[in-house]
C-alpha cells in the first residue's frame, strides 16, 4: 500500500525497542537488569497523585482549552520566574501531552525540502527522525567527549547556512549527560542574534537534574532571542511522571497561534486531571525533587567508578540528566552489537551509541535511573561478559 513518502523516512527511539525486548526476555523467566530506558524508577510523589484523584472526584472529566488550563499555564510562568527570574506570559505557554510533541510541532513548522535543521549528535533520536520526515536536511552539531559532551558554539555556528531554519539545543543532554557552559551559550546566542530568520528550540527537560554545583542556563534568560525561541520542558523527568504524558512549551508571539491550531487539529487538549496534578507538582512541596537528584548523584558516582574499572572502557563523569555514556572502543566491540549481546547473554539492557546519531559509534548509554544494587549487579555482569 502506497503511503506519503515522508512516512518511509520516520525513524524511532530504539530505547523503546530495547525495553520491549527486555520485557519479552523477562516474560521468559530471564533476570533482566534494565539500564536502557530513560525514566526515573521513583513513584510519582503522593501529593501529585492525590491532586489528580481530587480533580477526578471534583468532576474534571471534560475537554479543556487546547492550550491548557489557565491555572497550569500561570503555574508554569510562576515556576520559571521563581527558578530563573524570567518573565513569561502565560498566554505564550502551551501545555502538551509529552515533550516529544513540542519537537514534532517545532520541526514540522520549519522543516521542508530545501531547508536545513541543526540538531545535537549524539542526541535524542526523535530530532533527526522528525527532521527527515519533513524532508529537511539534518545537520549534526557534534557533541564530543573531549568537550565534556557539551556543544561548541563556534562549531555550531560554523554549520549555519542560508538554508538553516531551526537550531535544536539540549542541555543537560540525553544521551551523554553533558551540560553546556554558560560561556558557550553566550557565544551561541550572540551569533544567532545576527540571524533573526533562524528559530531555536531549546530542550531543557532535564533542567533540574544537575550535579557538582552546576546551574542550569536557560535560553529564556536571553531576551535578545525570545522572538526566536521555542522552549521545551515538562514534568516527566523532574517529577517522575513519564506515564502521565505531560509537557509544556513556551513560544514566541508570532508562532503561538500556529502551535495552538496544531494542538486543536492533533490532540484537542491534554488530559484534564493530569493538568491539575501538574499544578500541584509546580506549586506544592519540592522536597521530592531534591531527594531524587541526590539519589541519582550517588548512583552516578557509583556507575562511573565501576565502569572505569572495566578493561577497554572509560567513562566521563556526567554533569546532568541520569545517563552514563561510556567509551567502549577499547573492547573491540561495535556498540550496537555489544548492547544486543549483553542483553541476550548477560541480561543487561543498554542502548548502543549509534541509536543516538551518526557520531555515536564507540559508545553505549546506560541509564542509572535504577537502584544502586542493580547497578552493581549489572556492571558485574558486564565485566563477566567482557571477560
């Protein structure tokens, strides 16, 4: 059956394929330790769950505005002001069913044959997948180990051309855990100001998961590019709400109504009770966030230390998110083959670096959103497998 050409170009997020295979093996009785999928292993905080239950009991069962309920958009604005001192008009906030939706909307707006979109590589695989779907040319911004897995402003700006329509940024970053220094963001913004025809999508979904005293630098803090900026954020990682499918975006005035119309056409609105839960997440106690990050930090140090003891493997200490991205080139294995064999023969689920981009060979991604006990068991299995 013939479909539109673009559908033949759609890729996928192979972390979900790994998750499915791990589940299939587990159903066969195999003891699988899953360090593949990127989701917190903590339950959603109880106060957030109770807010959703209360919303249902209070009768919030119907449609909401396509842009999201006003109390939630106001809570997003207040939270951004509290954390970063920035002013955001609630009428420029769009509530969406998950972070990917913002990627889809932004890339769909600017991608078409003959245009170019810059994206981080290695990076979240949906960036490139959606760029190719639109017919635009994907242009990788290299994310290099020697640069701490941050992007280089000079290198990114050198890739900008007359055909560039959108630049995608991500810090703290998936899959490498890199955090781009403020000085690099300053330089990048200075260059992009000279190209007001180019939009920027800043994926800041991991903005509260930082270590070693790092502070998040949001692109919302640069008023000179606010008319070019699309911000992506949400609740999945910070509040352990991956299954709630909740995200938000902040849009320039010129683009907001286009995004609203896309919402009306594609998903109508976000689940009503989940939006009330999201209000509680932002306005209620924040203790759980600090507790989760502290535990992620302990796991981070553990997994890095253990990986660096393995022959042929070296691992840079990540500064954000909850991923380790070890260099496995010294083992003699290709990354995807190693990840596949470790799952099938050692019962450890990881994701091969090439699943995150053309520059991912020689690396695998391990999510340390799992218990310290399981991390120890997993690395022990990896050690035995490599031996």
